[in-house]
């Protein structure tokens, strides 16, 4: 059956309790459907997982303390609604199969001062929506093990507001964005959350961004795959450090709009980049871009010997503008029928020049018009 609410009803208010529902699917109510404080709620007591539909502007479940919610197949989000609201909680979402939002301004899981292990698939297509929102201090952790499927203008898969740590172990699929100024973003932080990408596939659509971090906190990709489509950006890092391993693939650039080439990692104004990835860069695209318009800061880049690099025609492995220290330890060679490739383009500007040190073997003799190192206004050794 289906539970229907009248007069802003609540299914259950639980404190230090255990609740087993035999009632079937839960229809919308103009209230929070269920409250859990140090309690458990099993929604499939009748033997079948249930659907919960959240009304516009309301919350599916409020969770506090050590509580669990199981037996849920799908939470369907309304406009401006929250699927799960966590407050001072330690929550594992194993018992929820999927959260779906097709309306604008929806949030899948919203956590305040809470630790979260998400094992739920979250699919969002409305504008300005958020899959996982967390605002907590450094004692809290957020671990994502559920696939995130994202589209919609300015939609975020994960929004980290505080200083909690974040680890991703699942696939993140980010659709094409219609407007590069209002992109869909996989993981976003403007505060001090360290971000670790340990496994999974991150697919970045046209004009979209995989990870966006603007503070002095690290972004570490220790494994998995990062695939960036045309006009997209894999990782944007301002200040702090970014370290990449695993595999990075940047598609060829075919769009005709100026300055829209896709890039694996874009680092600015004092960022430190450690490249230990296997990198493939398509035609007319970039592996790494470092830009610096702050004369008081220096961008740094170093890489790891033994990892592979594959470059398409007219591509650039690394471009650096402004003050920077660039060290190459990789052996990089062009393949057959690949022309006009630049390995390292180190350009000075009004903040100063770059300093490039090469410890690897650069062989760009195959193909026409290829350049290993080009360093106008900078030094190269």
C-alpha cells in the first residue's frame, strides 16, 4: 500500500527506538516524513523496499546521532527539498538504493557537523542542485561510495563547506554544461576540506568541471580515471597542492570558440602540482595549465619518472604563465604522424618568468614542427 498524509502529518518520531514499517510507499507530506535520533527505521517490513516522495520545500528524513534508515528503494526529491538531513550524526546510507532529483534546488544528503558514508546512487538533473552537502569541522569525514550522475546548471555533486575530509571511491558522471560560466561540477570546496580521489571513474562533460578547489587544502587523486571532454576541466586548483596518479585522458579540442581548450589540471596563483599520472592529451588540448598573476607567489610542478605520456597533434603537455618552478622527470616522445606538439611551454609575464629543469628524455623528432621546450621570458636547463 501507500501511506498518505493529512494535516502535515509525520510518519514517525523516534528517539532511542526501533521502527519497522509494513506500510508500503510513502507519499509527500508538508513536513519531515520521519525523525531519527539514535534510532533505526526499517521501511521494508512488508518484504519490499519502498519509495519515498519528498514534497517541495521539505525533508524526507531528519537523522541525529547513530541512526540508520534501511529498506528504501528510491527517495524522489521535490523542488527545494532535502532527501536526508543529518545533524550531529554518524550515518551510513547503505539501506537507501537511490536518490533522484529532477527539480531545481534539490539536495540529496545535507550534513551539518556530521560524518557520512554514502553508498547511495544520487542522480540529479535540476538546476542549482547538490548531491551531498557537508559543513563540519576536521574531526568529521565524508566518504562517497555511491555513483553520482549529474546534470543541470550550477549543479554540484559534492559541496564541502567546512574542513571535514572527503574521499571519493565511486564513479562521478558530469554531463555537458550549456554555459561555461555556470558549469556542472563534481566536487566543490571554497574552504579547507582536503579531497582524496582514490578510485572510480570521473567523467567530465563539455564545459563542465570535475573538481574545483580554491583554498590552501590538498586535492589528491591517488588512483582511478579522469576523462575530460572538449571545453571541460578535470581539476581546478587555486593555491594549495594537487597530486594526480591513475589515468588522465583529455579529449581533442574541436570547438571553435577561442580559449576553450580542455585541460586535465588547471592550477593558479601559488598552486603546487605533483604529476604521477599516465596522461593522454588529444589534438589541440592541454594536459596541464599553470597560470600565475600574483607576483608574491610561485606555481610549482614536478612529475614522476616511469609514467606514460601520449600527445596528439597541436597539443601541449604543460603550459605555464608567470612565476613558476617546473621540473620534468618523465621521458616523453612523440609518436608517428603527430605534428606541431609542444612538450613544455614556459612563458614569463609581468609577475616574472618560469624556471624549467629537465631530468628526463624529450624526443620530439617524430613528426613535423614539434617542440620539446619553449621558454620565452623564462629559463630552461
